[in-house]
């Protein structure tokens, strides 16, 4: 992968993290005491400007997440169509036994992964079968059911 390609992927990931935290570019500027200007952060997110390791570590502190989470997953994981993303706000508001089973499953995943509070959680390919079993579904029907429940993140 070229440096430009990595900068673009990293930028997309940084934008996704910021949005998962519910922050605007100006919010990050304010939260960082202007350590990250909105225009510079936007350039990082568009892949127009490379971010140093030191700055990336500082941004992880601002987002209150582990540094290792600031890097995008490898391409195979990112492109994996069998991985599912759940909208945690919608899940919190959902009612019924399936929603309760999903909340327990996600809570266990977050504990096991030591995930930070986010608005979206990814159910990785290796966990899809377990979630499907918890919901009494076939793994290949899981995505459709989550769509019916309105719980998949876009």
C-alpha cells in the first residue's frame, strides 16, 4: 500500500472514531485546548496530511481510547462482508427478548475486547456464529434479522 493510500485509510478511520464519539471537528479543537485545529484534523481525516505518531497518541488521549485503536484494521478485516456493525443507541432503545440477548452479547464483547464507549460495535466474523446462536438464528440469516430490528449501523 502506498503512503497516500494508508493516509486515506487512516483518515477515514479517524473520522469514524470522531463520529462514534459524537464529536464535531470544532468539538475536538475545543476538547484539545486548540492542540488540534479543526482544519488540520479535517486534513488528517481526508488523508491530505500525514499525522505523526506523537500526534496520533495525543488524539487517542483526547478521544479517551487506547492508542492501538487509532489504527485501522487490516484490509481483510475491514472488507469482511461477514462482519456486522450494530448501532448501540438503537440497541439501547430496542425492546424485546432479542434486544435483551443482543445487549448481553455486546456487553460481553466489550468486556472481552476492553472496548471504549462507542456508538457502534463491530461483530467480527468469528463472533457472528455465536450471536446467531444466541438469537436462535442461522448465521447467514443474522444480518437480515438485525436489519428487520433496525439495529445495524449504516
